[in-house]
C-alpha cells in the first residue's frame, strides 16, 4: 500500500469501514484459526501489519494477555482508534518503505496487504528481520485469478451483470499494479526466504450477508472510477446495487490464500567437552 495515491480502495472513504466490517465477518474466523494453530498464547508479541480496522489486533491483544504485546500498523490508522489496553499499540507505518520497528515478534501477520505494496520482497524481508528465532510469519492474500466470477452460477442477466462489474473492477486493479495471482505464490515466497515448516490453505466464502455487504460497499467505493474507465455505465452500477439489495444474488469473494512459515530457532552450539588441566607432570 505504498502507492497511496493510486490505491483503488482508499481507506479515507466512508465505505472503507463497511468493507472492514464485512472482511472481518468473512475472514477473521479463518485467520484466528490459523493463529491458534501456530500456537499464539499469553505472553506472545505480535505485529499486525496493514490492520485497517481494530478487530484482529484487539483479538490478538485479548489472546496474548497483559504479559504479551500487539503492535498494529497501517499507512492510515484512522480506523484503528478506540479503546486499547496497555499491551496494544498503534503506529503509522509503511511496510514496503520503512524498516520494521525495533521489536522482535513471535507472530507477524498481514492480510490483504502485500498485493498493494510495490516493494513486496523488501517488505517480506523487513518482516523476517523482525521475527524472533522460532517465530511465525502468517501471510494472507486474495487470489482473484483463481476464481474470476463473483456469481459462480451465471444463469441470468443479474448474474452476468455482476460478473461484468467484477471483471471491470479487476481490470482497474491490474492497471494499478495489483498482481491478481499473487496469493498462490505465498508458499513459494516463504520457502525462498528460508522459513521452515511452510504450510498453506485457501478459504472461499460463497453467499451470505457479509458477501453481499462486501460487494455493495466495494461497488459504491469505486463506482466513479468504474464509470470514468468506460468499462461500465452508471445505469449498470445502479442496477447491480439494486440486484444486491434484493438478496437474490449468490455472491462469492475471491479465494483467500493463507501461508505460514517459521523462522529457524537459534541452533545449539556443540562445544568440545571441558577437561581439567592436570598441570605439570609429577605434581
């Protein structure tokens, strides 16, 4: 998200908060499941990168307890305001351009962040530097290239219109340097940087109120740019929003790829056995 001026889904817009709420409803359960599987527990120190809203860092703060610590960072921290405990700190930070804070973390997590960062390899390097030996890096990115349709069952005009708008949206993303196939590369990237115990999976929500709200808020947020692009008309956008409100569309999100890896613990050093110096012979 270093190229703030070209970020299509600007956090300054009112719909950003609505999108954060929908994303939280859709993906927080999966994210928390991964964190628990990696062992997050009281006393852990965690860095939540590109937090957007407060739901993930607040859950981490409650999980690690007063003996732990969570740092939530973003290039725009306005949505992170709210009650915080002493173990929860918010900092404005650009992960693609600025070195990591001088803290060693047990867990570092970024969701829907790196795809918007121009210097992705550099950002991952900063994350690795901030991991303590034995710590875990958990990256999560959508992969629109794995599923190009927002309406999988394209049986009518409403579904075809929804898919047309989604294709236009993804064209705008690609023009701004978003790699629509980035998510699937995460496991390889974690192996390349030397992490061990690399694992991955994908989560693909289909249907329900949160999918509808995410599609509605996203469409409203980018409607002017869609019209300016000439890819769709204002009338088509208005019709799509009306179709969403009807509740008759079975909308899907892009598959969310999650990948995790562990920084190697400090290796034990085998020292030679210590023997007592017998001193000069005959003494």
